[in-house]
């Protein structure tokens, strides 16, 4: 992150969002809303003197709500750029931070700013969100039911407990931990897809970390199928079993809480032994599904990109072009396209960067001339072609149908629905096809 922020040819727009995109490959115009921090980024040194005096305390979203932050805050200690932000919705304008800041960096008159930039290509890397299991498996009802992401923050040295494993209810170290897999995934009620084995691998990693913290900790993983795709990940699974981590192949049935000890009693249908098991745990950890982030949905709408049934952005071709999109010059990286592990995300990101570099380094973008053209004399402007075009390449401007030849991919969908034969494809006009067939028939007769 530091290398990216300090690179002379990288401009970082932090605390900003894209609100508009127009144009095409080589000539994209992007509108960015730079949100008001109420902090002058040029003056702020990130010293943090303002935060301790702030009287407002709110849940800390970076630590999944396991601790609190102030209304003036830096998201985390290693944030880039390390500039503080005032939460405009929570701040009470008491002015204590203004008096504490020696750099006079706080400016409550700051407004959102709209910036426009021109770019040649776009890489979409909007990340994911995790499935919210509230109301299921006791999450949100019992204090000691958490997600893998919350466990990650608990085990992190910069987390709410500074890396010490503690229960939420009494802050005692748990000795029995149960992990439940496929929460919110592989189900027609939530998400029918598997999160590419990421949940299983994260559970294995965190189970191993728990064993490193205390070898006497009993860790049980309840799974439907353990999926560990990738180089040497099956060996990782095998080593977890050798560490004494217990695996139960089964389905979650019911969870109850002992109101005195806050321990959790979980009923599991063991599908291998064909019987029900009752497991008591101090802490239950849910491995939740990966879902499209809100940013993924918003950016897909802005860029007029298709989304597959799972909600992620649809690639141009799942096998032949898994990085490109239906819009030339726009590429996908990481979990914008679907659930991916870190290794897959890195590989995909390098592919997206290489793909974007090809037209950028060449300085031109070549297209085939097999594109839709419209005969305005025949066109009745019914709009059928606009509705069926999967690339949004056809529009009605000044009462005329126009085709964007750069965006058009020559699929022919418009020609197939045109009632007046006003839409045709170059190199595939009726006269050309007829002449070709006449030539074939003549050749056959002469032969």
C-alpha cells in the first residue's frame, strides 16, 4: 500500500467513490466524489492527538463491532494514507479536537468535491462482503456465536483483544471451539454457490492458529464437504487432522445456550454415522459465504456491466476470457467476478493489469468491422434493437437509431428482431449471403 501511495504515476483517491462513467475504451470519462473528511489532508500528519479527546464513542466497523472508535478516527493504524476522518453523522461539533490539533487541520466547512478524470482502461476490483447470518445459528442472539471474520480480528495483534483469544460474554479463553461451515452458502434459501473453498481454508487456518495459541484447545469443524482446491492445500487439510482438530461431516440442526455458563449446546446431524450428535462449545464460529459488495453492484450499474445469477459481475467468457467484460477496455480483478482465494485474486489481478496494458502501450484499440449498421430509411424506431442489445451499444438520439461501433460486438441480436430488416451486420448482409450461396450452387452444378 505504501508503494502504491508513493508511486509517481499512481494517483490515490481515498475516501472517494465513483459516481459516473461515460465514453468507451481509450476515452472513458470518470466522475469521482471525494467525500468531505472535515480534515485538511495536506495538513494532517496522522499524529492521533485529536482522537483521545473526542467524547463520542461508536462501534468500530474495522473490528466488526467488537470494540469502539471515536467520531474522529483513522480506520486502522496502517491505513494509507494515514489521515484522520470525522464521522459527520456522529460528530457533535464540540470543538475539542480543534483545540487539540496543532496543525489546524480540522475544517468543518469542508464540502464533498466532484472530480472528473479521463482514462483509457478500467479495472474493477470492488471486493466482497460477507453473508449476514443474523437470526440463524444463534448469531445475534447468543454472545459467543461469532463469524470467522470476527475471529480473525480477535486473533490479530492489532485487534480488539490484541491477539488474545477471549469469549465475548466473559472475556475468558475458550477451551472448546466449534466451527460450522457453509453458513449462507450451498443453499437455495440463501446462496446456492460455494465460496470457492475459501471458507474451508480460512477455517483450517484459524483452527491451526487456535492450536498454536493453546494446544489443549479442542477445535471441532462441522462441514458438509471440505473443499481445499489449490497447490498443497490438501496437505494443509491433512496436517490439520494430525494436529488433533476434529472433523464432523454433518448438518447443523439446533443451537441452545446455557444461561448460567453461556456455553453453547449444538445439535448436529452426523451424516457419516447416521445419528445426531450433541456438541458443547465455549465458542461457536460461523464460516459465512462471500457475497457481492454494495460497491460491486453500484459499479456494475455505472459501467453497464452484466451480473451473473450469483450477483457478481459477469465476465465476457468464463473459459476463454474470464478477465474481460462485455465492454471493451473494462477488466475484472479478484472477487468482483466471484469468490476467490488470495492466490487466485493475485493471479487474476496480474492478468487484468496485463490485459489493460496491451491497448495502453499500443496507443490504439483495433476492432473488427463486423458491426451492426442501421438503414434509417427502413427504420421505424420501434426500439426493439435497443431492448435486446446485450452490450448497450444502440441508442435513440435525436429521433434516430445510432450504433456505437466500438461498444458493439457484432452479435446480430438486433438484426434478428428488426421487423423492417433495417439492422444488418457488415460482411453479413443479405445480398452478400445470397451471392455466396449463388456461387456455391453454381460451383456444384459445374462440378
